[in-house]
């Protein structure tokens, strides 16, 4: 049953870059939550915390595809060695400014500087999987076993993502509530400075760079209709994720159990982790597009119970079952995107899939923070549900694109 996972584990060098990538992307599950803790402690305002989170998300949505495109051209190590130190410095400056009660505008300036150096490390890891599993062919190779292994690799990375989102919030919450409000961000910074240098040192599995072509260059990846059909809905899904995080913190605070917010977000990620494991062993016979639409609808339906929870336990149950649809949705979004472009543009394409998430998160964080301050936490769960409904609506302009993708031969999946 788990033969495909065994093949991945035996791939030379693969586990090392996968583990390094896991450590290096721990901050993605910690920083937004840690930012809320430090900013609310300093300003006593969820609205300011939401606005800062929104600003960070907008900058990230621009920076990640840009640096991923540079990575395709000059190589992963060359980009990481230049950009990550700037990210670390920006976070450190932000922490110092908040702790010293500097003017609020300076908090925004420092977080903009930090997030302008954001790298989609998950995309870099997935690009390495494509390279080590299929080094001599294009990403759209016809071999069914190759495609199943790629699906399993994406499932493994989705499982790693969920591990990050299980452990990260717990660590961030424990540090912020038990040590100091700033400790969550400091912990994320430590993970970044351990994982990324280790990842960039693994030269043997690094995909070769693809310098920009002078003649017949490939068109910009975002002009690809198949990619657009994924990026737009996923942008609203990102809004759902961000809204859930900030509303859950406020919900636990309202009931006097703020320290449980990290545990609840970990329970949410646990549901997704279970789904990721199962997805990796299934040899699908339906296209990525069909699965993407099914799991997007499922995620929306499973978000409805969040409107009716009135206790920490009930919220945990609702979040766990909601998580079942998350990993398969993201895995199939990557599958659609990766198969729609030439190998020279894969890293940037994979980055575009999740680049829309912080953009949606920017809007939802600001809205959720305002709704919490104005109408209370229970009403705020309408915000994430509204973003999922918007994600479903966002698929409608691409009806013909999805129709073509659904008809795409199953052996490409």
C-alpha cells in the first residue's frame, strides 16, 4: 500500500532536502500567529494586527513569484544566499520596533522590508522532487508510474506542510504566552536560520538553472489560463486560512483559553495531514481538475459548522473535519499548475499557486480583525466562509479551461 512512499524515501538525497525544507518553512505557520500576539500585546488592537498581517501578505504575494522566477534563472542556492539574510534582518528590526513602542508606521515599514525578501521554500522543495524523480524528462512525461510518484511526493510535502502547521502554532503560542509576546517570532527566525542554510548546502539535488532565453522566450507564466484557473480560487482560499487563524485566536481569547489557539490550529492541520497520507497512496484515475473542484466544494461545505460552535471542544471537532479537504485541494492545485508549463518555468509556476494565498489573506485579515473588534468573535466566522464561497465563484470565469482540463488524459495525473 505504501510502496510509493518507500520509493521516495530511497531516492538519493531526497529526504535530506525534504527535511531541510520542512525546518526552513516552519515560520510560515508561526509568523502570522506570532505577529498577532506581539502586536496585540503592544497595541491591544486586533485591527492593527490584522492590518499588519494584511500588509505583510500583499508584499509576500508579489515577492514569492518574483524570487522563484529568479531561482529558475540563476539557481536555488544563489537566490537563498542573497535573500534570506535580508528576511531575517527585517524580522529582527520589526521585533525591536514593536517592543520599543516605536511609531506604528515604522512597524509597517519594517514588515514590508522583511516580507519583500520572502521565498516560497515549499515550491523550491517540490521543484527538487521533480528534478530527482524525473531528471531527464519534462514535467509532463507520459509515464504513469512517474506521475504517481510525483503525486506521492506532493502528498509527502503536503504532509510536511501539515506537520509545520500542527507543530508551528503550538510552538508560537507556547513561546508567546509562556516566555514573552515576541518569543514566537524569535522562534520562527531560529527555524529559518537553521533550515535554509542546510537546504542550500545540498548541491547534489539542486535543479540546474535555466537562463532567460534571448530568442523565443517563454511567455509569462501568469498568462497561462490553466494557472490562472488555479491562482484565482486559491487566492480566496488563502483568505479563508488567514481569517480562520485570527478568528480562532480571538475565539479562544473570548472564552478565556487563549493559550489553546495553537492547539486548535494544530488539530485543524491534523485533519489535513491524514488526508495527505491517504492521497499519496491512491492511484487516481480522474484528472487533477476534477479533484480540485471536488475538494474546493468539500472545504466550503465543511466550513459551515464553524458558524455554530460555542465551545473550544466543538471548534476543535469542526476544524479537524474541515482539514480533510485542505491537503488534497492544494496537491491538485500544484498538479494542474506544474503540468501546464515547460520545465524552465516550474519553480515560478509552483510559487504562483500559493502566491495568491497571502493576497487573499491580506484582505481577510483586515476584514476579520475589524469584524472581531466591531461585532465579536462568533460573527467573525462568516468571514472565512465568505471567502470560500468567493473561491467557488472564482472558478466560473474559467469554465472552458476546467472543461479542457477535466478531459485531459488521466495518465498525466
